């Protein structure tokens, strides 16, 4: 069976030409932003401690899940009106999921440089293993308490690896 060589760079360039417009020619988005991302946790207190104490994202709300009385829905503040939410399902365990097409890969959170260094220190004290590209000067990939893949990066919002996005 012959191996087909795909020119991925050419495919990307063709998509850019077809769909990517300069900011001045792009329509305004119809969204106000992401209200929240919701993840599933196995231990509420462990999750709250990790996100509020290790990462520095305060808990801002916690209440009963409207769909399942045994489940709790809680939120951490990521700044600028952005929230990271969690559910637990103590009496309705969901089957383990794997990354798949349509699934989420990771959550990337921008923090100021001084917080990036503080968080790295906290993670290092805990012996946290880092994953992903070796960009430890500006970005860290690691797993949260339930194995969720997280990225903390020192790039400001709308910047990726020093390059402006959405400009």
C-alpha cells in the first residue's frame, strides 16, 4: 500500500486564504465571550483546594446541580468575567471518557508573569509532572486533580507565543 504524502502547510495556507480575513474586513463576533467551561471532578474539596490554593483562582459560587440533587456545581474565577466550573456526580458516576474528536484537549489559562512563577513554584513543590511542548519559560502543561490537562501561560490574552491573535 502506497503512502500518500500530504502537504499540511499548503492545506493550512489554502484555508487561510479562503477563510482568514484581516481584522478590518472581518465581521464582529456575535458572542460576548465564554460564560464558563464545565469539567467533571471526583472530589469537590480536593478540586477547590487545587484551583483556589495552588493556582490562585478563587471559588466564587457553589450550589446544587439543578439536574441532579446529589451533584454539586461550583465555579472558580479566572478573571475578566471568565469562569471555570465543575460538577461532581457522586450517585451517578459517569463512564470514564477519553480524548476524542469533538472532545476537549486542554484548558489554557493566561496569568501574569509573577503568578506564572508562583504557580510553577507550587507545582514544583508538589512534584507535578509537566507535559506537552517544552516551553517552560512561558507555558506549562500539567494535569489537575482528576487528570484534566491544564496549561498555564504567561502570554497575555489574545497573544500566543508572542504573536498577536485576532488582530
